[in-house]
C-alpha cells in the first residue's frame, strides 16, 4: 500500500450545501479537520473550480451533496464524470442544527461529516442516460394527462349549467362525443350566455384534442425507449407504458446501487413494517418509499387479481389462512417487487 492510502490526513472529503445560484463547499480531511471553505456559482466553470480546489487539498474521492435530485443535480453529474463518488446527504439533524445554528458553511460541513462517519451512504441515481429521458417524458405526459382530465371535467360542468339548447344536445354524450361535437362548432360573436358557452366549449374541446395528440406522441416516444431499456418488464402481465416508466425511474440508470431485492422493495414502499406488540405479532403497509413505484406495483397487483388465475388461487389460499385483503395486497406487492427487481437489473444491465 502507498502512504497516502493508509494516511487519513491525505484524503479530502467535500460537503456541499446546494442552492439555485451558488453552492457552498467545505473540505475536511480523513480525521475530520476542516481544511477550507469555498463558494462557487452553479455553472460548469464553478463546478470545475470546485474539483480543482479540492484536488489541490489532497486525494479527492468522495463528496456529500445535498439535493442531488434538484439544486445539486448538475454538480452531481459533473463530479461523477470527474471520477468522484457522490453520496446523497439528507438535511442536517434538527437537534444538531438547533445547537449549532443554521448557515451554508455549517450545512456543508455537516454533509462532509455525514460521509466521513458513514451516516450517509446513499448513491444517487445517475441522470446522464436513457432513464433520465424516460423520467422527463413521463413527467411531461403526466402533466398533459392531468390537464386533459381537467379540460374534460370543465366541459362536463359547463354542459350541466349550459342554456337548454346546448344542454339538450350534449347531455347524453360522453366526453369524447362532446369534444367531437364542440370542436366542430363555429360560434359567432359573443352576444349572450348561449354564444359565450358555445365559444368556451369549443376552446375546451380543442384544448382536449391538442392534449390527446400530445399524450399520444409522448407515449410513442416512451414506448420506444422502454422497449430498448426493459423489454422483459414490458412483457409482464399488467404492465403498460405508465407502470414500466414508474418502475424504471425508481430503479434509475445505475440499478447496482440497489443491493438486493429487499432494498428495492423498501424503495417502492412495499416492504413489510413490523407492527407487533406484546403477544400480538403483525406487519403493516409501508407508507414510505417512492409512491409512484408503489402505485405501479398496486396497479399490477389489481390487474392480476382480476385476470390471473394463479393470483386468484394465491388470494384464496391466503384468505383461508386468515389474512385480510389489505394484508394480501401487501404480500402481492412484495412478491411483485421481488420479481420486478430481478427483471429491471437484468434489462438495465444489458441495456
């Protein structure tokens, strides 16, 4: 071994408190002594300055960064490309913050010490590959779906209170039929409530159609990316574009950070939580974790409950054992997390 590897003073650990316009970094050595403090802008030049500054102080291999999924995303990408191991750090302990006060250097120092002590050990998801593209497109699709539902609800509400000629024409139609009829209207100038309602319905109908076309285009792109990334997951019963995207986003570009299937189940909020007391031994649902991934597992479990004979037999067997429906759903989601973890790791590693 070389001397600098066995000498903790030669190592530099940097903690970074991130913000929108500037980051504050504090460097400590391997025995916890503070070396220097630096403030850099949130630009490529600033990131390069931080890396160069840290490497002048010693062997720079680890960094604790707050907010790797928001303000610290750009810095985390730059550090990873520079060969530095990035550790995602939660906000400082509230008891420690009350005792020591709140400042950017203090928060940065706490991040560095959390890495040194091993309290922070979470490797953030990479955001430099195809999975990040899936996340961005899926986020856009979700907002478009929400806006389309809102437009459809507004059409429904307007029809309920519309003047009688419009209400009589549209009251027995579903949303798609109403959209088709209203989008073809050519209302003249607004002179009374009837003409105003016709114009409003026409605008809402065209908005609904535009959003539907946008959703279809996004789903086409998402399907192409998901077929490249996780073909095995897409082939599973009950898995569509939305479910596959949620699971891929939860796993991330670097699924090796998930040590085993139990860690993936905990990430998805499907791991059982002990709720025992005295002689009563029980488990409850996990209300933590990634709620979008948990929703994906619930969707698949619900679909298989209705369509899969094997799942129906499993449910009946569990009921005969005295399990409640809620406990059975928990067990189903836990089993699905185990299966999807294996498929995701295989597909993403191959991709």
